[in-house]
């Protein structure tokens, strides 16, 4: 175990519940799962994501997940379904059915370990009315603390589309955050040289976040809370260019936004998942500090201990470390 000096909430940690795995293991179309060994599963994504996600035991065995948490000193995990999720299944009814199964699976874990986990919902979007009912069930009955959405939900429509606004309005009304996360891409370029895992997923984060901003979402729903993962992804490196380009072509954004995109981004939460202290130092400085940053391991795809050590190696004041590890997530997700 790490030196247990700090309380830690992990806001980006993925899992495949048993009921979900039972269902997707029977499938011969997206999403599919295949057991290789007790410690390794392959999760198959879209036709453009032929190189599959590999998950280790902590992604499918809750005891292994708990052991990993204890070894790192993680007090609580905000548990999310590992991608690929149900939201790109070609059969809409099947997408909605599997979404409910995934939510029930996450809920069962939270019920068994209420001091260690909180749940995040996923939806199928096969029928929006049914998805809205499922979201309300997740909030009112399952007590979930967020909704995870992948960039290519609903067959690649794009979550900036107005058809998603009723879902986001429910989140705003209930003060429940929207959690962005890369999912199975629909970009054929991702098939070459592992471009998705190497870098493409982070472009998905950044482009999705910008589409939400530029669509006018935050003018319509100014109190909606959004978590853009991976230290705001690529946006700290690109936001100056984006601001300048938007100012050059205002006719494309008339009626959607009233401020520079960077002004909206200041209110977007993130996690600290990254791969170097140099990058994290730049991001924290560029984005005005740590008040919107939380600890996120991206387990089981990244070692939780590695990410935790990055934070400890930054040389931040104690107050800032405590914000990242615990306090910011406690406030956003209303952890009591």
C-alpha cells in the first residue's frame, strides 16, 4: 500500500459486471468479449476498432479491483462500465436492454460494497424515451452519481446533437455530472498501427468536448457539470488556437456561444490521468490550477499506482494534493 497519508477517490476506474459479461460473451457482433485466461479478457469494439481492448483481472473480478484499490490506498471508486458500451449496438432495443443489464450489474456491486463504490450509468439510446426512463431509474432508484457517454453514441450521431439535450437537461436538473470517455471509434484510420489506443481516443475526448461547447450546450444548460477525462485531453495544448480560429470565423458560431471557448472550458472538470509530471505541470498551470482536477487512474488499462505517484511527484502544496486525490471528487459527486 502507498503511504496512507491521503484519502483518495478514483473517478475513472472501469469494470465489466458479471451479468454484462455473460451477455456480451454470447454475441457475435459489437460489443463482444472473449476470455483468454483468468487474468485476461479481450473486449471487441467496432469494425474500426479491430485491435481490441485488453482487460486484466481487476476489470472483471471485483475482489481483484478491491485488492488493487487497497494496494494504492484508494478509499472509494466511482465505477464505470468499460468501453465498448451498449450505445452503438445496431439494434436499438438490444442496446437499451443491454444498457439496463450493465446498470444493474454496477448497482449490485455498489450495493455489496457501499463504502467503496459509487455507480455511473450508461444508456443505449435505441429509443430516447426509454433511455430517459432508464436514466431516471438510475438516479432515483439506483442512486447513481453520473452518466457516462461515449463520443460515438447512438450510431455515431454525436452527443452534441439536439436529440441528446433532454438527457443532459435531466442531469442538470438533478445536479448529476456528465462523464465523457472514449468508446469504440467509427473512424477507419484507427485500424492502422493501433492509432486508437496510441492517440486517437484522446482526440475523441477533445473533439467531443469542443462540439459540446460550440453547439451552445452550455448556453442552454449553464449549470450542467461535465467531466472531460485525461487532464482535459489535448485541449490545454489546442485551446489558444481554437479561441483564435473561432474569433476569425464568428459567422459559424453565431447564436451558439457568447464567449470564447476557453471560457466555457474553465468550468469543465477533469481527472489527472496522464503519463508524465511535465505534462501535468503544464496542464495545471495552463488551466488555472487544480480546482477542477480529480484523481482518475483509468484502471484496469493503466496502473493506478503509477498515476497516484505522478501526483505525489508534482511537488504541489498539500492542499492541492488533497483536492486532486479527494476533496474535488467528494464535492462533485456528493460523497458523504
